C-alpha cells in the first residue's frame, strides 16, 4: 500500500511497476528457441532428407 511521507508518495517496486513479475525471460527464450529448432528439424526432415 502506498504511503505518503513529507509530501512524497512511497511505493514498493511492484506497486511502482503496477504489475506482478511475469514469466522469466530466460524461460521464454529457451522455449522459443527450442520450438524454432523443432520446426526447422521437421521442415528439414520433410523436404531435404536424402
């Protein structure tokens, strides 16, 4: 809860961002890179296999 001291509003970092911390950026990058690799592997297997 925001408080006021000496005409300044004091907030926690979460209140200042006005949001809850989201998912980890590392997890997002890992999942998206894995999916891109999987899709490229499927495309290679379907079209370029000899």
